[in-house]
C-alpha cells in the first residue's frame, strides 16, 4: 500500500509498506524527497522493464535517497553475503554480520561521505527487493545483485577505514614534526644567548685592556712589523709577482695572422725580367738608379723570383713612378676566390652561374655579379658524383657568398673563401704545379733529398721548405702558412668593413 502527500514547501513525502524479511510484519518508512525532477525521461523505468502505471507515474521513489536499512546513519554495517535485504525489522532486533578479515571496527565516525554511501547502498537494496517482490527480477538475479551490493558495502567500509587510518598517521607525523621543530628552536635560542654572553665578555676584556697602562705601553705586533719594513732597504724588497700571459693555441695564432693579412690593402706589383748577361745584383743596382732619378725617397720591396724581379710599392708616390717607367709588367691585385662544396658532378660552368643567379635571390646576387665571376676549375674525385667548384669573384660577390648556403640544382652547397695554394710535386714549393716547375732536380717530399718522392727509402722525415721534422706536405709547415698569408695580402678584398 502507498500513501502520497505533497507538502507546501515543495517536498514530496512517500510512505512505503514493505514486508519484513523475517516475516514479522510491515514497516512504514517515510521518505522525504528534497529535490524532485518530473521532467526526466522514461529511460530509467524502461530499463527496469516496469509496466506498472503507478510506478511509472511515481518514479521519484527510485531516485530518492531511501533510508530503509537498519543500523542508523552513524555506521556502515557489515552484511553477510547470504543476506538479501539487510535488517528490515524493528530497531531492537538489529543484527550485524561478521567483521571483515582485516579486523575493521564495527563503527566509524559519521561523515557526509559515509552517510551518502549508506544512503546509496540502501537505495540499491530496496530497489532490488521491490523488483523481486513484483516478480520483475528473477530470484537468482536478485540474489546475485544483493550479494554484489553486500560486497560493495564491505569494500566501501574497508576504504573508509583505510582513509581514517591514513589521516591518523598524518596527524601523528605532523605532531612529531612540530615537536622536533620546537626542540630545535629552543636549542637555537640557547646558542644565541650563549653567543651574546661571549660577545659581552669580549667587549669587557677590550675595555679593560685599553684602560691598563702596562698593556698600553707594550708595542703591538703590527707596529713591530711596520718598523721592520721601514728598516729594509728599497733594493731588497721583493718584486711584485706579475701575472703570466695566457698562451694562445696554434690555431688561434694562425687565425689571427690570417685575419691581419686579409685586412692588408692589396696593391699592384711590377715584374721585370733580368737579362741573361746581367746578374741579380747589377739588375737591382740599375733599378735603384732608375727609380731614384724620378723619386727622391722611393719605398718598395723587391723579391727575386728566378730570373725576374718583383717590385712591390709601399706608397702611392712610388707606385706612380714605377708605373710610368718602361719595361715593367704590372700585375694587379688578385681577385678573391670562393669554393663551393658538394656540387652535382653533372653541372657545367654555364649551369653553375645560372643556378647561382636564379635560385639564390635572397643573397642579392645580380646578373652583373655573375658576369664578373668566372668558374675556374673543379676539385675532388674526377669520377665522383659530387665535386667542388672554385670561382673567381669580385670582392662584393665574396661578401654575399662567403660562409653562406647556396642552392645549385637539387643540392644545397656550402661556400667558403678559397685560400689554398697549389704545391709542386717536383720541387715542393707553393704557388705552382709540377707542369710549370722550372727546377730540373726533384726534391723529396719525405726526406728533402734530391730524388723523387716515390722512390724514397729514408726513415727520417724533413721538410725541404722550412727544414722542420715533418713532411713538406704537412699542414703545420711554417712555409705553408707564410705562403697562404702572402696570398691573402695580394688579394683584393675591397675596403675593410
């Protein structure tokens, strides 16, 4: 039997009559619904296969928190797995199931979480019982559902117990930390008081010592040391230690020298051939007289290169005087060169300039720049898939391409300044190849002997250029560095930036 009463405050009170599992009688348990939503769909009742019209119209009884299980709100009861509906009898005949294997307490403090869990589990049990009585749930299905609900009650009680245990442990640790902190603060205050006492005693001792006449008459150690220093002659004083200069690595020194040589402004040089019937000394004397006749104070450097004299003027006046003389061959400054690495071996000279112009507009390369640039030769394996192109470019183009990446065909290539000199395999000198070498007797690259390098059987090594203990082709040779710096001084890099 059901009774329904709607109060003025909007809540709905429903009294349900249920049959006690022990068969004692019926209980009328009022349920107060604090929030009622009649706009819900019929999916809940449809899933339960409820055909009763009255149950569909009063579906709020399935969603209201029903407090139909005995035991009150202050505890979570352990329900035996054989129980189906809990203790629905009178309050004086409540029975409790056995405790869990973990020895959990029978009662736990009442909280909002435990009350809500108890409400939800009681609601589930009551719903299963009602559906069982109406024969909408099978007996076996209902028994299984009640068993699972009982297990759910046991698990929730275990979790609640573990939560309370952890809270107690945290509180105990917090109390222990607070006690340790209190002890530490007490010891720190004691040490501070002891320090203050010692400071007061020290100040008192200083005051007593300053007032004692016997102590004031005794010279201090500082005064004795000052008098001893005054008696020492100035010549006997120890010199002040000076900081040792930092040594630079070989690579750092070479880079600095290369940068300095590159900043040197390149000028024209003049070449004059020495006649066969004239010695080098007589040729220098005649040149001096000819230049001295037109310039009272000439400044130039002369280098002997085989049967030729190379004159390098050091000022503008000497340059103009030598330029106005006959029988001198003027050699202008050398244009800089760039090397482009890893170019496709099938790219020709014309294709190289076209690709540089068309594919690298972001570098600012113009058609005029490419017209003044000349691809010279290739380096690398002859039959390789990639080669290195050496180009002679104006100083303005060098500034656009040096240490940059350029696109040539389907390859991205690196560009760097090419300052490597060719080395002759015959005489081991720099600046020419064996095809243009004028020395008849070869020089060994390994031991500097007068024989071909391929037939050398000597054990030791010696450089024919700098006489150092290394091969003539070594990268640490001083002559190699001097030749490279001379090449940079002869190259026109434009005005320094």
